[in-house]
């Protein structure tokens, strides 16, 4: 699967040729013009399967085995078998029937949106993730104004290319020599949309779901009591820029939908960067970091206090560009800046904030309910490629001679005492939660993907094994672990969970950590290979919609929606424990991305972002005070060192 991910990412990074369309204004309007329409495959994508109930129960019990002692496991197995024969079977049959009546979507779509939108926790740290861009290879282009202009232009080009249907469809090519060719594209574009997926499948190419992409732009999550709403207004033509906690807007498209000249965008951004307005005494940005019900009530107050038009401008903006007035010191500072920032200069509810610091370091913080990493990563890859290979402006470019003081509008908000008190409280809560967050990172340079493939083990499996081994070394236990896997190969697929903690990783970790003297190097190698094979199987199952987490979630959601009392199976402590993911992990490798990360998903957990490169492995870990992330990383490093030495045939010391 790691190889598959790599191919996917390379494909996304290399999407499209460099044929451009030009507007009368002279600026390139499109990234490329794909001869295969963007949504050509969407209609014929296969549907996300509902797994067989017996398979789900077996997979669930396999995942529970390393987390429970014998007595606990017997009880959990008994509850699972009763569920499988009784109420679980009824719910499963109802879910399948419901799924058959909704062939336009997937069985997980509604429940998954509800899971995100009904959550009342703040989005910052709990849901929003970040991915930071690599620096521009040409150092003089990493100036804040130049990079902000070039990335804004490239983002608008992406939006226009997508909306015109010119964006290359997202396709995973297993045999690119056959399917990623001009000849194949010329043929497949004439195959009707209702059959096109099958045409791609015949040459081992797998088109991916692109239904989330439209939410990248002009979109916001609106706080509402009990359940938030997703809002999109594709007619809006303005960009939202935040600097020093102040809100600015200006149009980036004209009335015909043509993009403003890059030199004009540069002029407007220069005007904003030189504006010496003080930071507001009560920065509104903090409200988007609040508990969702608290924020919903404060928003109602804002609307009733005469701020409707200003909020509408924020909500409908193409996206939010956040310009920070400080340089990035190091990778830890970078992670904090992109993951949460200072709270005042972000609008966490926007589908994404494009953040650019004083030294031109860039990243994306994205709200998670509307979509997953696949859409954001494709956007990021295209923006990076376009802004570095075909930049709209250069260090020698002069801003246009335009009157930015009339084109740029600073938004003012009318705040009563209740709103001022609400902002003050939101700031206090934000500062407290951020203060408790630690981010630490390591780079392991003793090997990477190349060596692991040479030894015929999965790079992703080895990274996950190291996380298990490290936790055992540090805390002397095996705990619930989550690895995200995309199900974008299916219509309206979201994600499935890979459960990396297995009886195999437990046995292997115990051999390395507790029983080293009892095992030869060859025996340890065999244990690592076993882990790799099993992890490969879990990964394949998850990617094919054959995990157990989403199925069990869907059955529980169905019971709740029909007013059925919560089955005993879901009241088992072991079920609660396996869903309390102490180690939450996610990976990506891309030429555009320097690093990515997210907060722990539980108060006593670790958020682990990692990248397995050709010859090194990067890992950053977020944690709260109940866990020691720095020590965990040291244990990860030691575990990687031991695994690599064993694979190289070296004897390791305890």
C-alpha cells in the first residue's frame, strides 16, 4: 500500500501538461486542459461495499486480541457472537437494504458527515490538520509577498481549471505505461461516463472519487446548535485575507469570471502587508476556535448586531489567506504555526487557510468535515508545481499601478459587551489548550523505503511496527491504534481504519523489547516479515472497503436513528477502549509537502504524522501533558534502529 500511495502522490504531483488557456487580461487562467473531463469517471465509480457481518466480527475480534487478556477477550467474543446472530444481523440487513435504495452515494456518507458536524468540540486541534509546503527551490521566490501572490494565483487557476472540467481526473495507475498515456486518454474520453470506469479498470487504472473537490472553494463550516452546516457560494468572487487579526477582502475574479492580473493581486496584497492598522482589541478569529454550541450562540449574536454582511463575506470568500508577521524558527515552530497559530489570524471554519509567514514559509490548515486528505493533497501538489514551475510574478515584477485603497476593503465588526466577553473567553480557552500541546519530531537517516523494499518488507508496516514497539518500551502495554486509509476508489468513499496493533506486532515488539536474548537475528527477521505481511493484508482490506470500523459505526448509527436501544455489544468496555485511539497515525509523502500533522485525538494520546522517504524516515508527534512525546520519539528512533539492524543481519543489544 505504501508503494500504491507513492504512485498516487506522484501521479497527483505530475497531473496534466502545461498547455494553458489565456484570458483577455493576459494572465494564464488554467493549470492545464485535460482532454478527459475532470468528472468523466464519477458516474461509473464502483460503490463502497457493505462488508459481510461475519467478516466484520472476525476482523473486530482479531483487532481486540492484542488489547485484552484472556478473560476480557472471552467476554468480548461472546458479546460479538450474540450481536452477529441477533440484533446485529437485523441491523446489517436493514443497512444493506438502505444502501441498495441509495445507489447515488455510499452507506458511510451520511453518518460520517453527521459524526463531524454533530461534534461539539472545537475544530482546532481536534479535527483540523495541516500540511506545510516545501520551500520554493528558487530561494528569492520565498519572499512573503511574491509567494503569497504566486500561490494565490495558482490556487485560483486550480479552482478555474476544476470548475471548467479541465483538471486531469484523479487516477491511480497500476500500469502507467498503458493507462497514463495520450493514446489511452484520447480513447477513454469517448467512452460514456456510465462506462468509463470499466474502461480504465481494463488497463489497471483506478479513477478516484472527486465529489469532495467542489468544497475546497467558497466554502465554510457554519456553527449551528447541535449540528453544524456546510455552506458553499460559488458566485462569490473575493478573497479573504487575514493579517494581524484584521480581515480584508478584494475581488480576485471580474464579473465575467476572469482572474485579476497577477500584478493587481500583488498590488492588493502589498497594500495589506503595509497597512499599519493595529491588531483588534477583540480579534474575531478566536470565535472559530470555540466549542461549537458556544460559537453558534455567539454567531447568532453577531448576526443580530448588524454583522450579517461582513460574516457573509467571510463565509463565501474563495478561501482564506493568512499572512503572519513573523518568520518560522524551526520545524517545531512550523508545526505549531500551521496546526493552530495564534488564534487571532485564522478562520478555522473555512475549508482551508493558506498560511504564509514573514519568511515565505507556506502551509495549509484545513477543516476536516467536508473532505479528506486526497482532495487537499491534490490541490497542494498542483499549487506547488504551478507556483514554482510557472510563477505568475518574479522578484523583478512590479505591482500594478492600481488604487488598492478602493479595491481592498477592511471588514469591521460591531461588537457588544456579550460578544467582547465571548471573544475574551474564547482566547483564554484557546491559549490554555495550545499551551498544553507539545510537538516533537525526529528524522531517522539510517535507511528508508529503498532498503526496506530491498529486504521485501512494507515500509509502512515497519513504521507502524516501530510505533507499537516504542509504546511497549515506554509504557509496557499495547493500546488502540488508528491508521487512516482512503476509500476514494469508491463513489463517495471517505476513509477506513487500519488497525496496526495486532497479535503479530505485539509478539514481535515483546521479542525486541523484553526477550531479545531468547531470539536469534533470523528469528527476529521472521517476526518482522510476519508483521509486514499481516499489515499488508489489513491495508489492502481497508482500501477495498473491507475494514470493520466504518461498518460497525454505520450499524450503530442506524440503531440510534431508528430509536433502537444501544445493543450490549456497543456497551462493552472493550468496544469503548478500541475506539479510544491512544496512537493516531497518518502518513503522506509528496514533492510538495515538507511535513504534516494533527493534534492527538484523545487527551491521553499521541498524534503521529510520518513520512517514509527513499532513504530516511520523518516523524512528528503531538501530545498533551499526560504523555511524554519527546520520550516516545526517542523510543521510536530506538525501535527503527533495532528493526533496520535486524533486517541488515546485525545482532542488536538490549
